C-alpha cells in the first residue's frame, strides 16, 4: 500500500503540490500518494490529527497554518526553530516539524535564476510565516544586507530583533540600492501590492514574488520599472524536493518538473 502524504491549507485547491510530488514519486520509484486537504480556519490541529489517524505519514503546510503547525509540533528542526514556522510535518511517534521554504528560495535564486544571494542587498517584504521561513537561509547564503519591510513596524522590528544584523523598515523609508526584492506578503492573493516607493524597483533588480501562478500587481510593477520579475514556482518545486527528501530519503531532480510546470 502506498504511503499517504498531503498538503494542508486554506485555500488549497489551487495547489500544484500534488502534481509535483506525483512527478517526484514517478521519477524516483517511490510508492506514495499525495492529496490536498483544505482545513477549516480554527480546525488545523483536528485536520492533522484526523490525517495522522488515517495513516498519513507527512504533510506540507501552506497558508495560513505555518505558525500553527510550529506550535503543534512535539519536536522541530533548527530551521523551523529559527523561523518559528513549519511547512513540513513528519507524523511518526510524535509530530516533527521542519521548514524547507528558506532552502527552497535560495536554491531557486542561485540555481534556477542564477542570482546568488551571496554578496547581495536583499529587501524582504512581510513579517509573517512566509517571511520568517526564509530569513535564516538568506543570511546563511551570504546576503550582505537584509532589510525587513512591513506595514506594521512592530512586527518587522520583532522579526529583525531575532537575527543579528537584520534591519527593519517601514515602506516609506526605503530607498533604491537593493539587488533582490522578495515579496513574502499575501497582497498578491488579494490583487494588491506592497506600497514600495518609486526607485526601489528598477533595472538590475530581481523582483521575486512568492505567490505563483498569477500575474500579481507586484510583478506588473516590477516589469514596468524595468526590473527582472519572477514568481515563486521555482521555490515551490525546490522546497517540495527538500520535503520529499526528508520524508523518503531520496532527493528528486527539480529541473524537469519545473520545466513541465512552466510550459506544460
């Protein structure tokens, strides 16, 4: 019988994770099934418990449950501890959590997009679970400056205060000079964009939208300003590969899957 895995979130019907993991399983010869579970708001823990009781082996966690997943765990990895957010659950004797978002972003930037964060000035917009999941990886990759911008300065300062050298800023105080601008807010899901001042986006800047599968206002603004614009599909595939490795002990190739998702 195939081992069961799933992605859990709200909403989750749009998720490409079932297709990605099905392709990984075929390519590596692993016997598993992977589905999508929409948990009701306020019902995350119950949905995880039900999946586990039915024999589920692991879960990917997406919006808005990454911080709830962290609180639910009986043990976490160092990556998850730094992020205080979990996107990968291993359901064994207890509930063990990890966070593969950061390594997924860095591998997409450096490997697929050929923009290594090492030595770069990076602006990260947002202070929720998505942003928390990638800070440590960007710093470990060698970003020479990492600035957190958020509408709520208290949240930006709270996140910045957890990492030496991290800076917090309101949007209005931002100036040009960033090499990479990452949108980790959920604004794109509502058809909006963070209020970036003119000049932050421009030629030579990589504008990276964590939302995938839609042309968000942030991406449109980036192109209009002459910046290179890219969505988060590569990050999705790379973090999925890391989750797959944690669950199965096999690391799948990502390039063929990403190519099919982009063009198939």
